[in-house]
């Protein structure tokens, strides 16, 4: 970082004199460049530095402490949001208003004492403006131990400040650095953010489950059959991301061996596969899944870093303790507002509210984006993966409390299939997933009801299965193995006949012409209307091709015959 000599303006004698006056130094030189050198040599005196720092107001001391804790620099947007900004004014206005005597922020307290400056340094996204302590001043602070003398007191005071924020403080600048990439590692604390849930917040509970495994089975079958994304309790688009993270799906297509292993695995093991893949995925992006928001542009966030950070914050919550969701979000905002924002950047991410097309930018949109992400993280992925239980004040209300759980109650897939003689198959949720996956590929799907997946075997569904290399005899083997009793003989016989003969009967709706005499039909078959006639059913009856009824009736009229349509009867 630049030194004092490089930082102090060599062309602004008025500013240098302000700094000197606040340090109790009398400048000898009247030349700005010489005065800057003279002042830079004086400010690093240990005794003088100790005296100046010790007389700083509490907020100024906290701002300097925050910079020192981050090796002397913070992104300016982060520093300014936490400790205020420095008012821009020319030399004339500055001399008239004397802001150094009436500072409006901790930033101005440090600025006019030359304890903080600003400059651009290279960052991950190119040049970025930082607040920093000049290098030689930082070394003097570190060497003398000035900043560590009351470190505990400052930290405790900062904690007291955020313990119980009032309603008016919700929009005040936060006081702690947030994004994990700017922190010395993940947050380490034994004290969880927030507070235990109140009785009202946890009135109606929603237990954790492994339902994600059943939805995943449904989605895999649909993709394998080339169907549209099905309706599932967990959004199908998010299920795709879970399965893609586990490499069960690659580029939108199920992978045969991974899918087979996943579907045949015991439910606890299958759930463990999804949890592990999610935790380690850098591509599963909760931010871009937020309902009602659309992310546009080429900017990138760091979902894996954010996920690890949030999981670490949840870890201290006592096992078995219901926890207030709103209090957790409130305290996280107060202490780690920039938890997912590199360098506190709230302007370069283009996130649009779908309802009205408004872009949510700036820290004022924190609740709609960053706060919403925390709630989604808990109410969505953590709940779907069976890692938390949820609670709300009343039925159908949004969750207001959560409770971490060690594992979901083990579910054993012992359910048996029910098969009717009409080819209807009912599969309970806790039947073997691999069996349901195979059954689904042979059938038309009907609406799920009461934890029962319902299917129907039809010639069309069997034909589609055959095109994918499946045979009806395969379905018979699966059903005999997993059905609750012997298969109905008519249904089993029908499957065996279809395998040999294909479709042997067809029900159709046809339009037919019934003539009063055979001669009428014969005359019509010799006319121009013959091309509109189909299969002859009898001496006086013939099928009319689709869409040709009006043409046949017109031909009859030309023959001097008025035909009566069925719709007129």
C-alpha cells in the first residue's frame, strides 16, 4: 500500500494544515510539496500517534480497528457503508465549512487526520477503490501495539451494538465486514445469530422428509421417456440442478449407470449422495433459483463460498432447538451484510423483479435479494434435503422458524404395487424407486393422489416403451416381483398377446353415411364425391373421410337428395 509520503496531497496546503492542526503539529514550510514531506515524517512518531489514536471518538476508533484487522484496507463501498462517507467539497467550501471540526461520520474523523486514504488497487474484478491506512502508519500502529490495547473492548462494544437492533436501525450502515472472501476464513463463533423461536413462530410444524428422492425418481423417468418436466413438489428445475450436481444427469440426460445406482441405493444413502453433491457444487446456484427474480448479464457470484459461509453460521444453533428465521436474517444482516457480495458490490449484479421488471440494485434492495436468499436457502435446499424442519404460525403461512436435524427418519421401501385387470397400476411412495421408474416408462401417467403414483398401461404407452427397447415381458417380470398379489389373469394375458400381435382391437369414432337404398350409395361412389368416401361397411353404409361431410352432403344435393346430419336429429 502507498506510504504517507505518497498519500498526502502535495498540492493542497490547506488540507495538510488541517491534518497538522488535528495532530497538534505546526508546519514550518509554506510550500505544499515540502509540507507533505515534513508532515509524513512527523505522523509516524509513536508517542504522537498513540496520543492521536487514544483521543479518537469511539466510532473513529472502531473504523481504524476494522481497517487494521483487514491488513489495513477495505473496499471503499464496504468501509463507507459501515462508517459513513467523506463529503466531497472543494478547497474553498472546505475552508468555509470546516468539516474537520464537525465531522458527519467516522470516515471523516479518520480522513482529516490522514489515518485513512482512498486509492484504486487491483482486485478479482479489476481495479477497485479501497479505503486504506498508509503503509508506514499501519506499521507504526502494529509495532507499537496501539490498536491491540483496547481491541477486546472495541469488539465487545460492536457486539453490544448489534445485539438488539431497533426498527430504525434496519436501514443504518452495518458494522461488520461480510463476504467470506474478505474474511480471514469462515466465521468461527460459538454464539449463533438470532434467538430461539417464540411459541407463535413454531405453532405449526412441517417435519423433515426425504421426499426429494421420490420427486427425483419421477423426473428421471420423465426425462428418459422424453416427456416435458413433470409437476413435482420440489420445482423440477431445481431437481435438475441437484441431479446434475451429483452427475446423475449430464447435459439434461440421465446417465444409465449413475441413475441405476441412485435409484437402487437405500434411501439414506441416496439422500447422502444428493447432500454431498450439493454441498460441494460450485454450479448449484441458489441465488439464480430465487422465485420471482431473474438474473441477467455476465456477472458471476460464488455459490459454493456463500453456501459454506451460511452453513457455518447455522452450525452453532443448539441441536433440537427451534430458531427464529426472521431474527437469524436480522442478525446476519447486521453482522455479515455482504456475505455473498465480493467487496460489498451492490450495483454490478443485474437482478430483476419479474413482477414489474424493476432491477434491484444498491444496498436498499438487500431484503429482496440477499435476505430472500437466506430464507430460500433454509426453506428450500436445506428443507428439501431433510437437513431442517420448518414451522409457521398457522396453516399455509410462510415458515417463521426452523430446526436443524441430524438425519431424516429412515424410510424403508417395502411398499407393494396394486394392479387392476383394466391395466391400472397404483404405486405407493415407499415402493422401491427402481421399480416405479421402470413401471412409469411402460405407462401413461395419471394424477398422483394420497402418496400413490398412478399409471395406466395402454397400447400407445407399450408402443412408446418398445421404441425405447423395452418389452412387455419386462413389465410382467417387474409387476410379478413387486405386486401385492398375483396379477389379474386378463391383464397378464393382454400383455402377452400384445407382445406377439401388437394392437388387436381399436376403438374409433367415425362419421358414416347411411343411404336409404343400395342404388344411392352406388351412384355416389361413381360421382366426383367418391374420393371423400372410405371403408364400405354394408350395402347402404360407408365411412366418410375426416372433414369431408359437407362435401358429401353437397354431392348428394346435386343428385337431388337432401341428406340429414346427425347433429340435426
